[in-house]
């Protein structure tokens, strides 16, 4: 038989069941809070959309301005090839190691450092006068951008500018004249050092006047200065700053703008010997000229360096040639003389082998000593290079000593014959090698003076590499977006006012009877109230279909059920502070009560600053509550009948000096009792709770107290203080009215609120 009961869950203890339920509730709460937080985050961004839009717009405009103002940078590119030198064929094995001195391949990293050296760049600066700077005086910040690209932009090119080195860095001035000439002025500041004692340095004094192409001379500080302008484009009155910068600073700037790298250097085991050179300048044509001059100076110094090395070696070899030749002749004469005396002609085989070994070692030792002498012109005696040669010479001399020991074991005549033959053979080899190497070096100097070649010359590139305007504006757009979002979220975080009516219910336990949406139509009534237009200014009367009016009808229904049907009912509206729309709520709520067929008396209980009479078009407040309480007149005589059937209104009357004392008098309580017999509802617009005690006095004598709260204005502490004061006084606080809901466009969930009233609390006149 099949059971109809649902399957039972595995048995759980009460503790496990409770723990499971607790975790389930926690998970649901977390998901709900995450949903609320995310929605609230989006809501805050939507509310602050105009701040975000303004921030983005401001930063985009700033980015466009920055891109327009920034001077474009152009890049020139070129390529050099470091050609491995052709190996020199050695005429003798003894000079094999010596040839490496001239045939070692160039290291790319070494050549890159040479290109960026002061020697190469200094020569470039001198050749192109890069240390001479002539700049026009333009409008600050945007002047350079305003004239950029224009044919008549101020320009000055200097051909010659001669001055002492200690005057480098001084800023001279030139001013264009109407006839195409110009005047040359002294600097505003004098040099820190002066060569000639007693020299004077007048500031902004004219040095000379001339035209383009003239060689001008002027005396400044006892020194003769020379200036020649090659070209000048300027309107009359245009000023220029002229300076010859310190050489080291110009070289440093040029080195920073210059980049050199070996192509293919990032591929292991591959050396291309191709150097890619790039130079960045503000003028594309100047960039190409400067980069070509750098390559020219590098090739020139490379050629001169190789030529100097070859010339030095040739000089050393040519100096040694007569000495080696003389030693060769002397060795031949001694050998011939020995053979004539002894009659010995042939050398035994064993002696011949010793002769060959001794001759070879002697030749190698001699070659190494020559190489050492050459290197000592460059390196110190204690350097690693010279130390290595000394070690090699010592090793060969040790081997030579062993061979000589074998030679001494031969008979006396054979020993002498071997010794003399060895001297002849060594001298012959050295002499022949010297002649061949001198010839090879002369050939190298004539046809292979350098090992570098310019592959690609630099050409002007008219497309700047920076600023990249599109990327720059996009970056400013993103920054503006983030700044705007940060401002909005920061403002929302720092804002202490409550913006969600549910917080009041959960934190204070105070029910929110109604939330009143913001009414655009009420803005016109506010303006009419401010300008004191005639007639009534009641939203519920003139715009009965407005959403705010409908919310007040909802409040009417809620209070009708909560207060019950029996007897007359008195209601007081108050709030924590001024400027919360309390009068708007009380007046329009009274209208909707009267529209339901009820008899309603609206009383302006704010005898300090009340202005309900303006809502009904009354000319002044005179004749009202203050006179009735004081016994100056009956309360019925100061009641004003309004255009709304069933609604009567009582103004504050003349502003008294002691409103709290009047409210505590028996006359006020007697008035409320009499009014309760005449009307279904007595609605009192009371002063705010926190500034004064009037509302506490009135609230003790009414049936219902409603607290009006405004969106975003009250902190939780402020509302809690109000609640505490009401409860400590025993007032019948029934609930809260949350005023001015403004839909954000993201749905009803988490709706926010604004209010358009401007209420300043204080004393008022009797108008």
C-alpha cells in the first residue's frame, strides 16, 4: 500500500533545527540587505546624476584644454650599423694575438654609451648652436597654443651669439622695431661672478640696434659680446628672450631626449649590430637635423679614434723596425763568422729541434712584450690587461728556460751553433712580421678607418607622438566620472538626515501613517505665498487630483480608523525643527477633512511665527488665538469662515510677548473644550518641539499628536530626542507623517524625498 504522506526529512534535534532556521534567516537577511544596499547605491547615483554629469563635463573640458595647450612632441628615427672589421691576415704566428688589438668586434652597449657621451653630444650642440635659445614673450599659459601652427607666429633664429662662459644662463632681451630692425638689451639680472674687477652690469640697458644679418657688438661687464640674427618673424613691439645655456645642461637635456637600442637585443643569442636611434623634440624638422648631426659626430669620432689607434701602432712599429733590422744583421754576421772559424755547416737533428722550439718561444715572447708596450699607453701597469700579458710572458719564459736547458746538454760547438742560428731565425721572423704588419696597418688606415655605417637617416615626422588627444580626453572623462561618483557617494555618506521612512519605524517604533510625495503644483503656491498674491493657496482645494492631496486623504482614512468615531477629535501637527512643511500638511489636511463633510476648525497655534492666514488670502493675522486666550474677545468672533465648506480658520492673532504663558492659561483649555462641541475636528498647527516648549503645552491638551518629519533633514538623534520629550511629557504621540516624496525614476522601492519650503523660525510682525 502506498503512503500518501510527504516524505519526512531526516530526524533533527531541536538544537539542530533551530540552528538551521537561524542560518536560513541570516542568509535571507544577507541577500535582502545586499539587494537593498546595491539598489540604494544605484539610487544615490541616480539622485546625484547632475553632480556626476557636471564633474564629467568639467573634466572633459579640462582634458580638451590640456590637450590643446600641451606642446606636441615629435619623434625622429634613424638607424646605424656597426660593421665587424675585416680580420687582418697575420704574416706571422707570433703576431696573432697582437692582431686582436685592432680586429676585436665592437660591443653594441659600448657604442650606445659612446653615442650618449659628452664628447658626441657636446660636438652636436656646438655644431648646431643648440645651447642658444631664443623664445618669444607670449601671453601666459595659453600664448604658445594660440600662435602654434600660424605662419606669422613669432620666430627668431640666431646665427652667432658669442659671450664669455660665465655669462651663460643670463637672459638677454630683444625687441622688434617697426622698420624690421631690433634692439638688443642687457639682462635684468647680473652674473654671479665677474672676470674683470670693477665691471658694471646695467639692467635692461640697450646694447645695440641692427637688422637681420648684421653682426652686432656690445659691451657688457667689460666684455665684448657678438650677436647675429639669421631670421626673424615678429610684429613691431614683439619681445624675445635670448640665452646661451650652460653646456652641461644642454647635453643632459639632449641625452634625456635621445634613445638608442640594439635591434633584436631581446632575442637571446642574436646580435644584429643594428642600433635604432630616436630623438624627441617639439619641432619635427629640428628633431631630424639634430639626430642626423648626432650620427655624423659619432661616425666622425669613431673614424678619428680608429685612425689614432692605427697611427699610434704604426709609429711604434716603425720606431722598432731599424732596431730589429740591426739585430738581424748582427746575428747573421756572428753566425757566418762562427761557421768560417769552425767549418760547421749542418746542425744535427736534435739540435735543430731545440732550435725550432727556442726560436718560436723567443718570437712569441718578443711579440707579447711589444703588445705590452702598446697597451701601456692606455692601461696602467697594475691593470688586469697588463697583468694577463705579464703572466703569459712569464709562462713562455719558463718554457724557453726548459728548452735552453736541453740546448746546454749538447756539445759546446753545437750549442754555440744552435744559439747563433736561433738568433738569426728569431730576428728574421720579427723583422718580416714587422714589415708585413706595417703594410697591413697602412692598408687598414687607408680603406677601413671605421666600422660604422648610417643605414637610415632621420626624416621629419609631422605626426606627433604625444599628447594622444583622444586617449587624454578619455582619461579625463574616466577621472571625472570617478570624481563625480566619489563626490556623490561622499555627500550621501556624510549626510546625516534620514531618507527612508522605514528607519523611523524600525529604530523608533513610531508608525509612519503616510508619506506625502512632492508636488510640482505646490511650487506655484509657494511663489504666490512669498509674493503675497491675493486669494487662497491651498493645494487640496485647487489641485484635488494631485498625488500629495491623495496622500492626505490616505492620512484622513488612517486617522479616522485609529481615533474611532465617538466625540470631537483634536489633532496637533508639530515637528523637530522649522522648515519641514508642517503648515502645508496641517492646512491641506484640514481641507480634505472638510471635503469629507466634516466640520473642521484649523487653529494657527504658532504664536511666534505662524502664517496660516496667508494660505487663505487673509490680509493680516490680527484677531485670533492670542486675543481669545487672553479674554479680549470670544473665540467665535475671531473665527474666519473660508471658501471651503465646513472649514473655519483661526489665525495667531497679534504676536504676544509671552506665548508659552498664554497657552498655559485656563483660557486655552476652555477654548479647546468649547471648540470640541462645535466641530468634528480641531486641527492645530503648533510650533516645532525642539526650539520652544509651546508644542509640549498644546500637546498635553489634545487627543492626537502627529510628528511631521522632512526627508533628509533630521538625524536619528534629533527624532529620538523629539520622541523622548513627547513621551516624558505624556503626550498622545500616535505616529509620523513623512513629507515630500520625490520618485527617482528607479521604482517605488527606496523612494527619496525633497521639500521646497523655506521656513525661518523667529519673531514675525502682525502683517
